[in-house]
């Protein structure tokens, strides 16, 4: 794959990438002595994939996820998400991309305390401009999808860790995103709850959502169809590259 | 699923924005109340001072319209050689002849006579009271009222009777029917007067009829003050004519003044204090604004996680900054409304306790609320911009 010369990048179709990274690097610190967090990563993720990104702490997993999630910008290289070259988008359009096309799941859930599960999930649609009634209706559907239809009025402190993460996932998918980004979604959970979360991610993927999961749990990564391995900011292995990825399509 | 979405902006509804702004205040109510209190105190101080001043003015103009601004007093000035001049004994009847003059009254001070509670009081303890020979028409001219008892015209002129001013009656602890030691004999108190705002010198006066004053106290017949009321339209004309009429030979020895001007001047003094207090209120408001800014800076630091999450959910930077700006605005508007409510209560309470009408120009509370809103916007601006600049990935990893 040579994205540099591929003008057919934006052609629709099942084989077009939802995420395309081309020589992406990210340095932190001052320009005098920049610390590389990610170096020259080039890869792509196709619509409908379920991908794990693994690697030890400090390998650049989170940096990569933040770059794909448009929460950070690369120091160099090009990123294309859902057909949009991120370098060409201003803050408003990047925000719109996140609001309409992406969902985020975090290790520590980041739910609003004192707010019901329903309203936490409805907040996933806050920046789409939908009316509140509509947001709540969809939030109810999303909570049913993740198996929490009986917990709509519960507040985070009344829920177990696994349930909280399912609320967070419902919030991430309530807007029906094309891309679900999960950062260590099972990291704060016991293995049973974690397993249920992975099952849920599989189910969402079956329904067509592209899912990218960061994990340092090797067993979890092994359960996913494709695995990208990072070390010291470099992409060192891709379980699907090149033939497996094409075969799985 | 099409990969080619045309990207609109992410949107946040106004109702949601207000709800978000209120959220921050609801989750930390004590902090919100305390920092709003600073603003409230500042605005309450300013609005109260203006309200009290306005009520006092309303009281004054009501008082002036009741007392009239058409009263002029004529007093002797000094002669060219620097000696104390005198008004001629016939001054009163001459003033009465001026065109437009409606009522005339006069008093003549009797320097040698003092009034005491009884004959055993030390003669030096005069209690600041003065003895006047009073013309019967005095009461009408100054629009004074008898509190208790009767006015001088109700008793034979030659008898030793006296009418006491409001304060004189208090200091002598005398009621109608009592006796007071005046000159070298006891006088019977005929009546007591209500306060006379336009002629406060009568409040500390013992008023004796002119005939009794001449016979019993050696009054020389020269009035020391002539009180005159004319129709409102003629006041300045009469004022110009008075010196020449009273003393044709030496008009320069006659002083004419308008007591209602003194009341207005007193109010003007109050007015200058109002400016000072409004200035102090401004300082309090400024300090309150700094308090709000401080609170908002801390809030933004504490809520980095929330900011990161909102950015991930699709909030643009401007959504974040507007959210915190709205929070600051709500905070200061809350303070402003509380302050104005406090001010209205305080103004009403003070005015009623003083027996004044309650008066508050509508523009003042409105300006107060506008000012707090502006202060809230200013105080929230920096924290809001800072919130918008918070990098989302740093906020989320914390």
C-alpha cells in the first residue's frame, strides 16, 4: 500500500479506509529536544474492522488513539479519517467529526457523577444539536442495546464497574458512529466484566461499527481479528498485514 | 455507511448551553453562593445608596410642596459701620402692603429675658432657648401647628402666657397649664408647637405675645425676623422689593433669605455623600468580580476531565469557552439579582423607618443588573478562554 501516490483515497466502497495514517509522527516537548511519542507510523483501518492496538506503557498507543480521534494533531505526516484529511479541518470541523462520526470509551469511564445513566448517554449527542427529548429517546435505545435497559435512572455510584463501562459505551455509540475508539476499556474491570465488555464490542462491530481498542492485555488482543503492535512509538507488527487484512474483507 | 459525510459544525443548543452553565453552579452550590455574594454585596451597596438618596429627595420634594417654597424671611443685617442693624417696628405692616404678599408674621428677640423650668435653676443654664415676642399671625405665616393647648391669640394679651416651640417644651418638660420661669416671673404655658422645618429657630423658642413682652419684659418693638408668604409667582418680585420696603433709608441693612433653599442645600450635601458611597460600592463590585474570576479559574482547573470529555463528545473550543462564560454570567447575574433584591429591601426598610416615601428609579436596578452581567462576562472571559485551550488528551489522561 502506497498511500502517498494513491489518488483513489476518497473513493467510496467497502475497501476504502476509515482511518489512514501516512508517516505520522508526534513529538512532545520543546523544539530544542523533542521527545518522540510516535514515529513514522503508516497503516490503514478499513470500514467495519475490529482492531486492537497493543504495546507496553509508553509505546505510543494512547498517542496514536488521540491522533486518530482528532484530539491531538500530528507533528508530521498525514491522517485521513472517514474521508477527511484532518490537516485541512479547523477546530469546528474536527469537533463535528467527533460529534457525528466517532465515539470514545475511556479506561475510567468519565461519567458525570450525580447524573443518571440515561442523561450520561444522552450527553453523547449533546453537540449534535438534537433536541433533548430526542437525545434521551436515543439514549434509552442505546442503553437497551448494551443491556442496561433496567438501569436508566441509576446514577454512576449505584452501578458496578462493568455496568458503568457499558453506560460509557452506550454514550459512545448513541450517535451511531462509524468509528468507536476505546482506550483500555477493560483496564479498570475484573476479568468477567472485562469479558462482557469485549463481547459487547464484538457485537457492535458485527452491526457495522469500526472498533479500535487500545489494550496491553495480550489475551484480549488475541480475541480480536487484527492486532497492531507498537513499541517505542513505532509500529512493529500488524497481524493482518498484508494478506490477512484483505482476506478478512 | 458512506465515508463521505459533508461536515457541518458541531452544534450546541442555547437551552443546553444554559443548562450546562447552571450545572457547574449546582454541583458546587456553596462556592457559587459565596462568590455570588461578593457581587451581591457590591451591587446592593450601590443600589441601596442611590435608592436611599432618591427616597430622601422624594421626601424633600414632598416636604417642600407641603411647606411651600414661597416663604421669605427678613432679618436685620449690619450697618455700613459694622454695627448690628435693626428692623423698624413698622416693618411688618409695610411688608404686608407689597403686592402679592399673602401672610406676614414676625418675631422679636428679647435678649434680656431667659426661660427656665423654675426660679431655682442656675441662670446660666439656658438650655439654648430664646425668648421671642411673637405676632399673632406668625403661626399662619410659617405654617406651624399647635401640638397641644392654644396659640397666643386665645388669651388676653397682657397676661404672662407663653407658647413653647417643640424642643423648648421638651427641654423645659413643660405642658400647657404648667408654669415656667421667664424673665423675673412665672409665665403660664398656653400651648406647644410642632416642629417648624422652615423656621427651626422657633423650635427652641419661648413665644410671648407682643403686648405682654412690652409690658413685662421690656421688649423694644423691633422685630428681628419678619416671615412673609406671597403667591409662588410673585416670590422673586417680592424678594426684590423687600429691603427697600422694610427700610427705605438703608435697604442694604436688610437681609432676605428663603428657608426652603436651606433644606435643598442640606439635601445637596447628602447627595455628595451618595457619590462617595456609590464609589465604595463600585470598589466592592470590582472585588466581587475578581472573586468570580478566581472561582472560575479554579473551576476550570478542577474540571479538566470534564472539558476533555466534552471535547471528545464533539464540543468545539468555542462550545467549551461559551459554557464557562455562561457559568460566570449566571454566577454574577445570580449575585446581581440577589444584590438588587437586598437593595430594594434595605431601601424600603430605611425609607419607611424615616417616614419617607420609597423611591427607586427603575433604571438603577436595571443598570445594576447590567453592570453585574458585564462584570461576569469580563471575569469569565479569561477562565473561559483557558478552558477552551485545555488540551483534551491531557485532560482525559488525568
